[in-house]
C-alpha cells in the first residue's frame, strides 16, 4: 500500500446514521457491501473513528457539523465538539468545524461566541443544501468575526444531493463578494464546484489568494476530468474524502491520487502541506 503518513483529510462527516433523513441515509448506505469499514460503528463512535483514521494513515481529519434537514438538525457545532472531546487523548486527531444555519439561528454572533468557547477551528456553511443566500448583512458580520479570529470558512459548492436543496447557491461566483470583502479570511470551496461549477471554482482559486478548493466526493480517477489544471492549481487544493459518502477505502482513495499523473510535489501539497498552512498546524 502507498504510504499515507501525514495525510490530512479536510472533509469528514460524523453523526448518528439512524437520525439521518432517508435520502441522506440511502446515499451513505448505497455502497455498503463494497466498503472496507463498518460505517454504522465508525460514523458515531469517536474512538473507533480515530483508530480507523490512524490505521488508514490519516494524521488529522476535519469533522464537519451540518445543522440541516438532511441530518434532522442533530449534527450541530456542539455535536462535533462533543465528538472530538469523546475521543479523549486521541482527540487531537479530530478538528471540529461548526455549522451556522441562519434559518435556525436568530442571533448569529451570540451563537458564534458560544461556539468559539468550544474550540472550533472553522465553519462549514451549506447555502445550497439549506436554501439561503450566503451574502446577507448578518452573515457578513459573522464572516468579519471569523477573519478577525483567524478561523476558516468552508462552503458547499456544486450540486446538492439533498432533495430540497438549491443548486444555484452552490455556484462559487456567489461567494465572490465574501472573498473580496475579507481578503484575510480563508475560504474553502468544498467539492471544487462539482459537477456544475468546476470552472468557476478554479477561477476563484486562482484569482483570490484566500480561496482554496477541496476534493470531497470526487474520485481520484475523476480529479483531472473535473479540474484539468490540477497541477497548476495544486497549491490551492486540499484533499477531502467526504468520508463516508462515496468512500470504499480511505487509504485506497489516497493511494489512487498517486496514480493520476501529477507531480510528487503537487500530491504533497494536496494531501498535506496546504492543509497545514490553512489550519496553521506548522
């Protein structure tokens, strides 16, 4: 097996499988027979997930909250922070990102202050999945706080898998006002705009120093199809597995990246170096 030492997975989901809405549960269970891991156990068991990540050669993983209808609103910021804490001494492997859903939160800044005390490293917002405009006065004030504190902001981009989502809110161009207004705020475009807006995602990554893409839910063999200039933009790309969705083997997924025809330096940036910079791990 190709060595995966030092890999940082920027896109991992956790939760309770039995509390997921039917459409999301079906998505996660679709490839059950082909997987080399026990989804039901790992998805909701912090210590077992950490053991699995270490076994697969992943040094650290960003675990993502998703306070939306697809998760029946149970994967909150507190949930992922509790998940990290429950991993006990192994908790340093897990890096929690909160979720701010303006449809669920009346006082965004007050919630942010509470979340900050939990030790989060960033947020993932889901405008396409949760059907909201990411450029509002309240959210712009929130982004200003993230920039001030040095936290990371991730957005779902591309098509949404949720039955009540709005694909138009996954267009990377929607986030340009945020990139322009907050040049010191690191913004990660999850899924690199797949499959609808890959060109727009690439343009944003090249135009804005503070913009990165992640590879979540893109099979290694399709990376160059969706991002044909991957070598050129490798300094702006983060490896994200989107575990467990679409993952048959995490170490196998990393190994496949070694076979796609990009340079060793580009692979190192994508699998490790860029994430260390974004998360300030150096």
